[in-house]
C-alpha cells in the first residue's frame, strides 16, 4: 500500500492479464479493490487487482 500511494499523481503503465497496456496518471488506490487512473482523455478508469498483471511507474512523460 505505501508503495502505491507514493506514486499517486505519477504517470503509470498498467498491464492487464489479457495483454493490454493502459497508460495514464495514477489517481488513487484502494487495496481491497484496485487502482484508479486518469487517461489522456480525462476519463477515470478502475482496474481491479485480480486483473492486473504488472504495474510500472514511468519516470518520463508518456503522453
């Protein structure tokens, strides 16, 4: 949990188990449920932890 909260507001990549890559800014985390992220279109998305295969923090601008 502290590792996720430290990355709030940072650009991230989330890889889902089906192989899709989603890029955006981390908006929040709820440990029992999942991660909230804003993409470049301003939409807020939710990713449940059971469907996340990998979570990467991107240090460079991704948009």
